[in-house]
């Protein structure tokens, strides 16, 4: 009789343990699934926000002036990608549109130097050459820029002020004329916030 009672008690304990284990397993499974849902939703929200910030608007525009010739001729129609740089880095060699306080129209130029690049001016027999990362800067026809007068002085001022290193969120931009145009040789380095579009070349 005592043996049977012990067996009953043992069976009861085992039954309770089984019930507890089943309950714990169900509980863990439930909370694991529940905790995954907000994480997925947050990820979706982040992706949606990223896509919203990276929306690019394409606009056709006609180029005025010859500062980019022969790479881009006066009267040529270009495609400007507005909002492109909200989610892409500005790269050396990009053709960009930027705004400048002294000009009501957007200005089109080529990025020749990006943040962290070194730049320096070296004197020749006739004017000054520009070097970025110790490489001679040339235009689309592989001709070196020759800067003199106020154009040399403007870049030299920035060279001294920043010890020959382009600071963060600043860019060195030039036209395609080797003597300089309305670019960094006249207005200095430009800020990232002023760059509004990337130009898609044909």
C-alpha cells in the first residue's frame, strides 16, 4: 500500500513536471514570435524612410555658357538628377550642379577634389599648376590648368587656411577651361549643402 502511494506520488510529480515544461516551451515560443514582429516592422520603416530620403527627380536642362566646353557645349540639353546626393557620395570626376549666392542660376562644374584630398599649387614659368593628391589636375582634353592673378590667389588662400587638405563637407570644383571659370578658382571650395544635383552625361 505504501509502495503504491509512492508510485502515485511519483507519477503525479512527473505529470506536473511535464505540464510545466510544456507550458514553458509554449511561453518561450510565443514571446520569441512576438518579439520578432516589431523588429521586422522597424526594419521595414527604416528601409521606407531611406527610400523616401533617396528619391531622385530627373530634370532636363539647357546649359548656358561655354565654361564646360567641349565636354558640354552651350545650348546642350543635360539630365540633372536632383536629390541624388541625399544617398550617394560626391565623387571626384562627378559633374554637378550647385547653387551660389552670387548667381541666380545653378552652376555646372566638375568635382576635382573631395574631403580629405590634398591640394597644392606649383609655379611654372607662366602661371600656377594645381595638384590634387600629388597628381596634376587636367581638364577633359588632358590639358593642365594654368592659374594666375586672382584665380591663383583664391586657391592659395584656401591652401594656406586648410594646410593643403580639403575639409569635411567641402569640394574643389572646376570648369573645363584651363584658365579657370566661375568655380573654386574664383569662389573657393564649395559646401556639400550647396550641391543640388548630379549631371548625367550622354
